[in-house]
C-alpha cells in the first residue's frame, strides 16, 4: 500500500468530515510551508482559513454558512490535548514530541 504524502493528506482532510489534522512541524520554515499549502488548497474548497495560536475561541458559526478553519501552531501538550477533545474542525501544527504522542488520535 503506497504511503500518502502530507499534501495529499491535507487535501483529503479538507474534503472529509474528520475534525482534526495533526501536522509535524519539523521546524518553523516547514511549518510555514504547510500553512501556505493549507491556505492554497482551502481556497480551492472555498474554506476560509485563519492562523491562530489557539488562545482565542474564534469558532463561531457564520450567518451565511462560511466555513472557517483554524490552523493552530502550538507546542503545548495541554493545548493540543484540549483541541483534540473538541469537536471543532481544526488543523494543528506541532512539534515532533506532541505529534508522536497524539498521532493515534489525529484522525477523529
């Protein structure tokens, strides 16, 4: 079975009903690359992506049905755990330690 690459994984996540996508941000440059890829692919799917640190809850529903998808960059284990227990569709950029710890829960 061929291994899926991260860009294909992002594309399939944006069109799926899954709630969380956990991305291993190897370093800041790669994290920014994935953020830009997410924004580009989201435009194709008419999804409004916004970058946040996860401190604010901007998860309100839009009156006109606009889909808003937060991309959260954090290395806090507690914050990643809180995000993964929510039902909000979210993409999380995190470090390798948290990625390995929570990788079994990423596709919920």
